[in-house]
């Protein structure tokens, strides 16, 4: 019996590629969904969340527009927010947690943003200075793969 190594290697590569795609943040999925305007978020909105996940974003095909680093998140976003009336606002996405949190944001323009410690006390914070109207997907993860209780804050200025 003659083995076709090329075919076996190709099939293995396809299998690994499919696994990698499943194990990364996927903006095509939805998290807890909210509709918020810039004016709504002028009064800080707080959301409880379990920070963490098993997928390390360093190994995903994400082109970050901000900091880079390690972070473990789930495949599905924790939150999906449809925004409107954002024209005159900056949006601050921040986390307060019981562990070393990270935050990952995908905007409707397909831009990815990441932060680890800009909120102080090992917590994450991203400021979008010109947020557009549309969808935001937000993942609240951890730097080391652990899980912990956290609070996500969305606030405009």
C-alpha cells in the first residue's frame, strides 16, 4: 500500500486551520446585545461579566490598532453593542476586576483594539476618540487565562 503523504499533510493542515479559526474571537457571533447612543452612555453604563477565556489572542489573525499582548478570551464576544449618535463623543471602554484583566474591542469598521493595564490596578481601558455608529463587539478577558468577576464600563465624554 502506497501512502500519499502530500494528501495526508494537506488534510492535516486544513484540520489545524479549521481548529485555529474556531478558537479565536469571532465577531460574527453575538454577545449580550444592547442598543446605546452616545447620550445614553454619557451616564456611565456598567455590566457584570466573568472575565477570561481559553483562547490566547496572540495566536489569532487579529491586526490590532492599539497595544499588543497576551490575553485570553472566549470565542463569542461578551457584549455586542449597537451604537448611535456617537458623532461628538469619545467612548471609554474600561474594566474593573478581581484579576489582571484585558479588553478586546472590534468596531463596525473592522478595527481591533486591545488593552491590558491602562485603567490602573492591572485593569484594562480603551478610549475610542472618534467612535462611529454601528456595532461594537467587546471581549473581557484575562492576561493569564484565569477567570474572575469583573465590571465592564461604557462611558462617553
